[in-house]
């Protein structure tokens, strides 16, 4: 009788060995590792690592860096007045002065007032703002990942190097981060073609702080170019309705007091806090003529860029329609291969540029205002024709200027020079982009899938590389 067949441990078959070798060859190759650093398509791979690092960094900051009181106590005093039944905006005050933010601010910080034991549990408030920081970062990563504009290594600078931005969230508890979080949420919704929800979140962001209105000129053009006149009126009505509903208790009590208090465009800022105009005299800084000159500059720049932005949005609308048509004809795996980054870039660039122009022409920038454009700076720099080292230098100088306290003549001067160089880069780019769009339109119409083709992993030639910068 034959002995029983005793099976030993099975050795890997040639197919398994071949498969393992291919995985090692793909994910540990020099080309793949370099792509994790330089290829914008790989941001989704590296983003989770940055998020985990940021959670740890924010925890260390809260535990080890002393909290500094600036506006939190005043915020709590202002909303406490509403809690006690005061709905006249002229009567709502804190240690830093009267309440100057719209109604959405009141409701959000009233919630924080109750959660943090009437504003006394500062440590809990810090952890809440650290959570807001992480959510804000995820929203920004989603925008960057979708647009495929910025290489992943830039996230090292965005996440890990800015003490000022971490301070604005976790150590100062300003309302500016709350407004920007809602703004980035609205941009994600717009990119997902959820215009009504996007408008709601945009209006909520405005209701926290009106600096969000710096995005409004470009958004209005987007409404008109993409949705048409009738739907634009609807979206504007939604934005206005949100403001009216939130402000109803205050409008019914003292409408003039609310409007002048929450949307006071003529408010005079204190010279001692300015980051961008330290090199001028205080007399000129508070001068009405100076303010009107800056406003005129702002309007001229918006009018100069408006035709280009309108072209961007019209092209975005056409590409989005093509994307919808093409997706309907593809299988699930093929849909994942579509490259929709071009259309996303056409939508985002005008909005970020409009906000940046507002920053360039601002009557005064305070330290917490850095968050207004911090996460858009890398994107805008990668919209310019400058070299990588020039872009990094501009980003580094801007970061340095915002970390000089108190501001000096040279720090505010260097900030303006950096802003102007970036603005000049955007001007240089816009004419080239419009020409590229017009030249590309016939081929896109003839071959709809060409607009969404996945770029090659191999190094692009000079012509393709030049177009990628736009």
C-alpha cells in the first residue's frame, strides 16, 4: 500500500512571484518615488500622511505653546449680549469694540459659547479649532487633488512650515478660519456642479466675515458664463435669502444699525496692526484719498482681468458638458481615467486671482488676514510662467513678511514687491492661456475625449510642459 501523500508548505508559483516582482518594481522604482514628490496626480497618495502629521503638530502646539488672548474674550462678550436678549447691533460690544461681523458669526460663536462653558474652557476651544484646521486642510487638498496643479512636495511648505497659520487657528481662535473653511466647502460644491449648495455655503461664509466678498466678482462672472442670466438671478437670490434669514432678528430690531455694523466698508483700521502699509506715514494710512486710490486700483485690476476670466468660465462650461457626455459612454474603470483637471483649473484660477487682487489693494492687512489667501498662494504661483525656484522664493518671502512682528518698513515693502511680482506673472499668463484656449477649441470639438485624456507619466516635451504651467 502506497504511503499517504504528505504535502509540505506550498511554494509560490511563478505567477505569484511575477506579480510580487511587478508590484515591487512599480512602487519602489525611482520613477514612482519621484512622482510622489513632483506629480500633482499623486497628491491623493501623499495627502493622508500630511493630515496625520498636522493632527500631531496641532496637538503639540496646543499642549506646549501658551495660548494668547486677542479676540476670543471679545467674541464671547459680543455673543453673550445676544444670549441675554439684545438684538440691536449698536449695543453689542466687547473689550475690543463694537460687533463688526455679520449674523452668521453670532450664531456660530454662540454655539462655541455654550460648548466651551460660556467661553471659559479655552483648551476645548483650541481643540475645536484644531479640528477646523484639519477639515479646512482636507477641503484644500480635495481642490488641489482635483485640479492637479500643484506638485505634492509643496504641501510640505503649506502644512508644516507656517507658524502664523497654525497660530491663527489653534492659538488665537479667530473667526477668519471659520469663514475660509465655509468658502473652501463652497468651492468644492461648485466643482461638483452643486451650485445651489455652493451658493448657500458661500453666503454662510460671507455671514461670518465679509472678506469672502473678495471672491464675489469672479463668482458673479462664473454664474453668468456657466449658468446663464436666469439661473444667476436665482443663485443671487439664494445668497441674499441666506443673509436675510440669518440677520432677521437684528434687521427687525435695528436694520440700519445691523447693516452699518456688520458691513461697514468704511471702517478705519489701526495703523499699529498693519502688515502691508508700515512704510507709509500714519497720516497717509488713514487718509480717505489713499483709500479711494486703492479702491480705484482694485476696480481697474478687476476690469482688466474680467474678460479673461469670462473666457475661462465659458471654456469651463464647455469642457464640463463634454465631460458629462463622455462619461455617459464609458465604463467605470474608463471614467476613472478621465483627466478633468483642465476644467477645474479654469474655474479656480479666476476665483483665487480675484481674492488675491483684493489682498494686493487692501487698505490694511492684519496678521490674522494671512489665512484669507494662504492656501491659494501655491496655486496662483503655479499659474505663473516663473521657474520653480522663483515661485518658492516668492512663497518664502511672503511667509517671512507675515511672521515679522511688529511689521517694519522692509517687511511690508517686501510683501508688496512679492505681491506685484506674482500679479505680473498672472498678467503674463492670461494672454497665453486665452490664446491656448482659442487654439484648442476646434480640436476639442472634433475629438471630445482629447480634453480629458490622462497625461503621460513620461517626462513631457517642452511644449506640453509650458502648457502645464497654465
